[in-house]
């Protein structure tokens, strides 16, 4: 039951967050496979600012630059962190560099580096 509630909350956050995003998503590519031009940026990190940390759900809300590998323009959105250690090392207001990937249909922070 608890897993169902958490899964529902994650899905709700993923679908609700774009409605509150400050930027238009009209130009967002929904293609699951990156184009040949984007393959070279597959290891690139994107500048972001932590807006909210929810350790209980493992979610981090980021105001991020363009995430070219997943076809997402700059916006503010909540993402699932790959592991709990990522969530524990950041706080609201931190400047970070992130790598977000589509992991089993969920946009997930797979790499996070705190900036000084």
C-alpha cells in the first residue's frame, strides 16, 4: 500500500510540475531516442539550482537549463534521485550540475555534483 502511495505521489509530481513551470513546453521533443547530434552530449552535465528537497520521497526540485539528452527546455521541475545519497548532500539554494536520464519511463537524476 505504501509503495502505491509513493508511486502515485511521484507520478502526480511528474505530471503536475510542468503545469507550474515558467517556460512553455511546446518545443519539447518527446522522442525517446536522442538524435545523432545529441549523442555527443550524452555525458554532459547541466547547470541547475536546487529549489526543494523532499528526502521522504527522494525527489529534488530543480530550476535547470536545457536537458538536451531528454529534449527538455529550461524549466523548474521535480525529479526522482537515483539514490538517497544524492538527496542528502544538497539543500535548497545549492548550485549543482546534474545529469537527468529517462530511467524506465521516469526522468531521474543519475549524476549530481554540488558546485562551490
